[in-house]
C-alpha cells in the first residue's frame, strides 16, 4: 500500500483475526493512533478493535461494516470493507469526497497482485503481462502446474480489471458430470430435473457484469465445449429446460494444468474453442523456476500461520533455507505452504530447522526430463539439459567450482567450464 497517497482517504489493512498489516498516515491522524504503526508493523502484533476504532454500536458485526456511514470528530465518513482472501481492507473516506465508488476501483484494484511474491524475473514478467491483459475484455487463459496458483491469479486479474467491483465466481470442471456443469453455469428452469421444483440462475447469470473462472477447462466434455463456444460468441444462452434466451456480460477466465494445443492435436479439445480462449494467455512458472521467491514465500506463510493462531512467528534457520532452496517443489507453492504448516503445527521452539521440514525422500528431486524438454531434441541436447539441471541443483549446496568438482569427482577446470557454458552463477 502506498502510504504517501495524497488524499483524505484512510486505509487500514488487517488479517482475518484483526492483526494490523498496513495503515496510512490519514488513518493514523483520523483515529489518533501511534505513529510507529506506519513502520515495522510486522515486528509485533497490534490488534485492531473494529468496534472501538470506528466508534460503532456493539451490536454491529464485521459483515455490517460495508458501505455504512460512521461519525468521526463530528464529521460523516463512508466506511467500506473489502474482503481479499486472507485479509481485510477498510477504506474510510469523507462522504463529500465519495465519487462513483472511485476508491474501490482505483485503489483496491491497484493492490490486486500484491499477494504475489515477485523477486524473480519470471514473476515480474508474468505480473506485468497479467496487469495489461486484465484491462482487456477478451477471455483469459491461465496455464500452470498443479499448486502454482492459477485460481489466485484469476482472482487478481478480475480485481484489477474494470469489473473488479463486480461478482467473481469459479467452477472446477474437473471430473464433473455434464448435467452438473450445465446446471451450474447456465442454470435451469423449474421442473427441468426430477425434484427441481424451483428454477435456478447459473454462474453466468449470477456474475453478470463480472467474471467467471472455469478451472480445469481441459477436462470439460466435448458437448459442454460446444455450448461454451456459442456463449462466448454472442453472450447468450438458455437455461436447462427453458426456451427463453438470456443475455449477459461476463468475462471468461479459463485455467488449465495441461497444454490445450496438445489436446487439440489428440482430438480431445475443440480447435475452434482453443483459438477463442487462447487470446490472452498467461503461464504461471513452476516454483523451481522462481527460486528467488522461495524464502520470501516461506516467510509469508509462516507469518500467515502465526497471525492466524496468535503466536510469534518463528525464524527459519539458514540450514532450513538451504533445504527449501534445494528441493524441487513438484507441488509448487501449495506444497511449500503445506510443508511449512505441517512444521509449524508440530513446532515447540522459536526456530524452524531443517529437521522440522518433512520433505518427500527422493534422489535428485529436480532431475527429470518432461515432454517439453524431449520433444524434437537430440540425445546430446537432452543430455546437456539434464547435466545443467544437476549443476544448478548441486551448485546451491556446493557454491564454488572447487567444492562442486570434489562432489562430482571431476576436475575443477571441467566444472568451471561447464558452469560458464550453462551460465550458472551464485
């Protein structure tokens, strides 16, 4: 959050349990809070008392705090509560300053991608591209391995877009019967199914003006793909069991963990749908390809767990950091989060050591050749790719050409030449 934002608008960001994360100077002045809260708020836990700070009736709960007027120092303010996944953002502005919900669109949306750690060039490039694509109206196609955060990226893209203050709904299409997918997306008329006495609006109708995420689009049946093409073409559909046309304005965001083009070639995915979806493609990198982000992500999850359970966040020892950096993370960010939560749930001390991290035992986790690295490659090219992986992984544990040469049992000169050839540096 930009605490130098020159406006009469106050911002307070907290965890779901009320621990202060960020605050701006306007809020400090308005609510007469300590100046030290502007800096180093993560060093200790300052709890925000919602009832007290906003001068509220004690009968009001959190769900009542959105779009209400409050009185501070004999002046009316408009209070908004934005629920962003793991956090709350309170926006407080003078009633006479409020214009067309400006802050929700321009300020809240500008923070949509803050949840992503972006130390690595791969993530910096992706987020820059995602911001540009978010502002368009065509479908978004997000690809990435399991656990890489496709759903979070989809939500951030929605929030950053001009539709950010409208509804965002998501449906996981994987292993779901056609009847369920059809009813969930398009809705049904009364009596369309046995026992369906009442009609139902589908996701597309509920999210009119907003966005709908179709996760696992690669597992959508051919019949549902055909129906989706028609909806993308003209924005209209019929509820199941209804003859009336319904027209809506919804942005489609699709997510897939496999290469859709390969499915097209296998005859498992409609080619015309692929080209309608693959207009604005975003590809999330695997965690092993963004190692500069691993430690900061780990610290983020540790602090998140600590805030949730009301404990002081433990430190990561240097040895534990080395373990995290050397692991291949086939489950990506989700696996990192799960490993740390497991360690924290059993932790007795004030530090997370390498012994607290229970990782799957596998020799050279990161060493493999997937289809992408084999397709069209010669044996020499595949061997070089494999060799580069070995050197990249071991160089983090043996960070000098002499140490590495001893580990590999080859000359120091040979190792130095290979590191230079593959562009591997500390």
